[in-house]
């Protein structure tokens, strides 16, 4: 496949396809994965509960039993992807019970005592806090206004993404961690001033 991209008015030819993370990549994957749901539903036995959720290059398939997913659905998906030059990532592919939970698009989806709870994934919280701490350390000599200007979009964006799930405890934990990081920043900036 011949493709290219334009950088600063110059056309650069590519012969390797689309780079991962490019803007067109999700659209191409959606087009590639169209038909997966029909293929899975045709392969599954009648009256069995199988559902598929696709978002760009990520998808989950739920089923009523591990055997159904392992013995029928997974081989069909592997064959479907192989025909399109793709393969399942062995590190990301996981068959698990809903009571044990799984992560999808930064969310942890799990049943607790029969009740489905969706929360921010621990990796997502860790990533946000790492990003916040790096930003604070990088701006050790910046003004307070400049630091706030850099932190607000990161915090607001993360909170908006997770605002519709069970996240109040996580929000409180993140708030506490950000406060501690900012308190350290303030103490470094004003060594001669007291806590008050």
C-alpha cells in the first residue's frame, strides 16, 4: 500500500502503511473490524448470550461461559483477523469472569456482590498522578499562575472522562495526592515561611 504524509508543505512517501497512533488509524480499524460482530454472532450457538463492543482498535466480547468464549468465539475472531492481516495480542487478550473484572479504555469493569461497578482503572490513576508530578517538578521556578494554567486542563480532562462512573473515592484520593505534591512545591518555593 502506498501512502504518504505532508510535513511543512513537503510530501513524504510511505510504503509501510499507516503509523500506529495516526489520525486515520482508528477509522481504518473500524472499517477493518466491521463485520466482526456478524461473524461472531453466526458462529455462536443459537440462544447463547454473546455481545461485542468495538471502540477504534479495542474490543471486548462478553459471553455466558468461558468455554463458549475459548472454544468457539476466540478461534472465529482469530480467523477473522488473520484474513485481514491482523492478529490478537496475546498480552492483551484475556478471558476472565466478570466478578474478577477487566480493564477497557481506562475503565475497570467488575461485578461486586452481583452489582456491576465501573471505576477508573488503577493504571489510569497512576498515569495521571505521574503526569501531574512531572509537571509540578518541571515547573519548580514557574509562577503559581503558570503552574495552575498547565495543571487545570489535565485535571479537568481526566475528571470529565470519568465523571459518569463510580469515582468519588478515586477523585478524593487524587485530590489528596495533588494537594501533597503542590504543598511540597510551595514549601520548596518559600523555605523561610511557616505552614500558615
